[in-house]
């Protein structure tokens, strides 16, 4: 079975982490459903041109998380993943992506207010995609399409710009 994982030796993330993150995403997003037989450790290592030890570690760690299960003599399978786990993962993935974007904005000197405004504009833009609705790109609170739009997703905008505990928000 071919599993669509792309790794890059040029990526600063270790190969192990690249593989684990992508495999976990495929499972938790439902692309690899419960009961799917994964390639053997040797086969998967060969497919990805990496070490058997790397794949063994990925499989063991995901098994420890309850995402995979191994049956002696049969192979490694995707375990049953509950709806709560999938929902939690989905939200965590979005929040992490937003935090990365916000940290980038802070690094280039954007203020919290500018970041909120950019978030609102981006949210408005993507919700209007495909609907033929023109997007007013004007910045400022005099824009009626944007003004107060965080009330529709109150926790999302707030959580995305608050610094993590113990951090300054300027990492």
C-alpha cells in the first residue's frame, strides 16, 4: 500500500517528525480509516528512503498514542480513533497554524490590532470565496463588512492572538 507522505532531507525538521506528523494527519483526518493495514516497517522505510529505525520509532510512538495497533505476525493497523480525538486534533491543528502565522506577523512588527484586522479580513475573504461576493479590502473600523465580525467567532480570534502561557507572544 502506498501512503502519500512527502519528506525532505532539506527540511530542518527531523525525518522522523515529518513522517509522524503526516501519518497522524492522514489517520486523524480519516484518509486512512480504522483497520487499514500499513506497510511493514521495512517496506515503508524503503518507500521513503529512510532508516528502518525511523519508521519503527514512528509506529511505536503512534501506537503509544493509541492511533496504531500492532498484531504480532499480522502487521500494523490503524486503530479506532474516537470522534473526540479527531475533533480535538482538528482544532489543535488550526490553532497551531494560526499561532505560527501570528508569530510571523509579530516578528515583522504587526501590532495585535493589525493582526486582528488581518485575521478578520482573511476570514471574510475565504468565507466569500466562490460566492461571487466582492471583498472590501479597505482596512479600518469604518468597513462595515469587517467591523464586529469577531463576534461570529469570539474564541477563535481571541485565542489566536493571546500569547501562550509563560511566553511574551513575541517568540
